[in-house]
C-alpha cells in the first residue's frame, strides 16, 4: 500500500492488514469500540454499553483483566436472562463483546483477527438495519421452479444491497482508522514543549467526554505553543475527519502510546 492509497482507501480490512506488523493493541481496541458505539442504538441491552466502557478503561490500563471479563460476562448474562421485551443477538452484540476484549485476557484470538471480525460484523449490522433499507419484493410464484428462481434472485438482490450499504460503513471505518493511526508513511515528531496546560486540558476534556468539537481550538492552542506541523494542524482542522478516543493528535498531546 502506498501513502496515496492509504489516504484514499475505503477498505478498512486492507488498512488493518497493512498496519498489523506494527500493531498497537490499545489503538486497535479503541478502534473496535468506535466501530460499535455509533450503532449502539441497535442494542437492547445496556450491559453492552458497559462492556465497551470497560474496554476503553482497560485500553488505558485503568482496570484489570478480571474487571473486563466481569463486564463481558454481565453483557452475556443479560442476553441469557432474556428480560421481557428484549430481543436476541443482532450481530452488534457479538461485535461489542469482541471489541470489549475477546483476544485478551482469554487470548484465543489475535488482536488483528478480533478487529477484522468487529469491522465485518458492524458493516453487516449497519447494512441489515439501515433505516432506509428497502427489501426487494418476491414476484408472483406459480410453481416450484418459479419459487426457487425467485428465492435465488431475491438472495442475490439482498446480497447486493448488503455490499452497497456495507461499503458505506466501510468508508466510515476507514476514516476512523486514519483518525486513530494517522499516516503511517509520515511519522510525526511531537515536541514536548507543545504539551502546555491549555493543549493538555483541551485534549483531556475531549478524550474523557468523547466530544471532539474543540479540535480546531486545539489546533490554535498547539500553534500558540509553537507547533507548525501541517499534518497535526490539518488533522485538527479538517471538518470532514471524525475523531474518537485514540485520535493520534490527542494521544500525542496526552502522551498516550
């Protein structure tokens, strides 16, 4: 993959495969959480939101393995108990559990494998439960051969819709990867002098609240501190770029690896 391909890529799996040799497990976990969070409106069990909260805390070393596992078990138990009015797994729940840390402490799946699973599941969920999705109608069926043909045609049509809508989600995931991993072709040297009380306060507030509307203000504060790195400043000021926990600029300001 070239730098131009990385910057234009809309296939998150290809991007993940590119960075896997220099994998940062914390950033992968936060990326997984970000993929799930904007689909939380599809989850019927609040325990899964708790599992994602625990995953973020675990990524930052704030909780231990057992606390993370307890959050996962709590989410699993909510489904097993099946409270009245609840529904079963929709796919997003599986993704959330993997985001919460299926590769550790259990260790039965690698970080990249878990992340690829999360991206695939969330793309599928986003496509299947897209609000404006229209399902192709079955035509009039006269005999068994017509029925088989109609089912095959509808399956193909549904698969095409899944692919198209899944690609839309893939574009969002690719943008999240660029926010978290930055541009691996252009490593940035961060001067500790830019880590002022103002820049740290802004970055910490956005990180803790998960609200990143102050990124342009952070750019101004960094510039006031002497930063003239165009990659840092442009990332903060790019209105089309989403920002989540793990954003490479905020991580640099906060001294997070």
